[in-house]
């Protein structure tokens, strides 16, 4: 193991795990220098995105100011986007052509929707930063349509359900004055959120029906052309705009990095969140592929943050690393976009305003941890 003195820890991405590493950066010791590289100064918290879409949260309510967080923690913040890693020479290249060397590297760069080959157009939920910037375009489209607007949300997982209901809350009032709104939740499976309990699915279908969101299952999207969605079985659906919440994909440039990746291009890590091929590289959040896989969900990145911070410090000190043990059963708090939410765990699910209040308390507490100076 390497000694602590004079070592450079490079963090790529401002995801949920890395904000905790930055918060704890001083625990790495005064001789270790830490740099965070992120495309944006602002890091959105994914759990509050549906509330922002529905109009409950302002931009500043669910975004963490990475530059300010880094300044308080003694970390250098560098705006930029990584485009290449040479894992053998320990060198990262940024999109502006500059390069950074490191002793330890950690990746928390998130993911992007994994669209069918040849499918272009629409609005992708990930990365969240670009999605929030394009929300206003949906408002404008509805105002200028001059008639009913048909919006399709692709993906019937938790994200698809939350986004469709949040968009209905956002746009329904405006639609009353502009000619109407139709939202269809489209997916290739047989049912919404198939990974959750039967009770949660029932409550979800009930909420969607109450809001007038249509469910279109068994529709495997293979193309989007001239305002038409086409499925693999030949059916088509006329739409004015599409929002993609489908399964996540990895950054394609990782395939040239020399890192061991899984078949989807995500970085394979051991139980310590360390690359199985390069022990000076760690990964957490969506970009990490655990041997015991978990969904690409923010709850696991949040839980990984403290373990990642501790293991970077232990690596610098030459100490034994701490394993990351992701929970096998995890609480899902699903926003319904109308001041109600569903709580689902252990096969049991409940819904109500009190669940939404509980979710708000949990989410706001997380964000405050990285905003408050005393946090």
C-alpha cells in the first residue's frame, strides 16, 4: 500500500457518493490533495427531481453547490468532463484537452439512458442537470401547440412512474387553458414497476388512473420518427414529445480505459468499491458494477458514500479496507406528484400524505448536509 504523504486523490463526477467524500476530505490527512472534476458546479439530488418537476422545489432546494462544498472542505474544484482514462499510466484526459495525473482515482459519473440503436430525439431524464434545463421547453411546447399535447414517458420503472405523475402535476393546469394534455407511460414489460411488491404496483396503477395517465405495456420501442413511436411488433403511437427514463448505460469512452467492465460497460468493483483490475481506482453509484448487482438507484450511491470516503483514507494509510454491504431489502418512497407518496419495503406498501411528508424530511435532510456549513 502507498504512504499518505504527497498523494493526489482525483474524484471524477459530483454524484451522491462523491459529495460525501468531499465532505469528509479533511479526514484523508493534510498531505493528501483532493480534486473534484464535474461538468457542472451544481449537483442535483435525484430523490427530489419529481418534486421539482411538479413545482414543489426550486432549483436551489435540490441542488448542491459543489464549488462551495469543495471550498469548505479544502478540495480543489475543477469544472470539466472526463473523456478518457489511461488506467495504466494513471492519467485522465478532459474534454478541453488538459490532463490530470492521480495516485488514487474514484468514479461517480452517473449514467445515461440506454436507448435502442438508432433511436434519437426526445428528452432524457439522465443526466438530470440537462433534463431540468429542458423542462421549460415542455411548458413552451404545450402553450404553442394550440390543441391537445400527447406526451409519452418511456420506461415503466419507478423513475417512469414518478416522472409521468410529476409532469401531469406540472402541465395539467396549463393544459386546461391550452387545449388538453395526454400522458402515456410506455414500457416493454407486462406491468409497471415489476421489481416492487404487488401492493405497491396496485397503488401505483390506482394513482396513474386517478391522474389520467394511460399505461401502454408490451410496447418495446425501437424507433422514433416524425412524431411516431414504433414498437418491435409493428404497432405505432403518435406523440408530440418523448421523455426517456429507460435503463441506464455507461459512458462509452470507458471501453478504452483498460479497466475491467461488465457487459454493459460499467466498472466492475469488488466489495470494497475498488476496481477488480486496477487497485488504485474506485467507483460508486450508477457507474459501478457490483458482483452482487443492485438497481441503478440513488439510495445505493448515498449508502456507498461513507464507505468510499473511509476506504480512500484507508488506502492512503495502507490499512485494510472496509467492505460495502448494500441492503438486500430497501425502502422505496415513490412520489405521486400530488403531495402523496407510496412507501414500499418487505412486500408491504402504504400510501398517503404522511408518506410524502416523510419523504420530504429524508430528502431535505440529505441536501442540507452538504449545504449547511456546520454539516
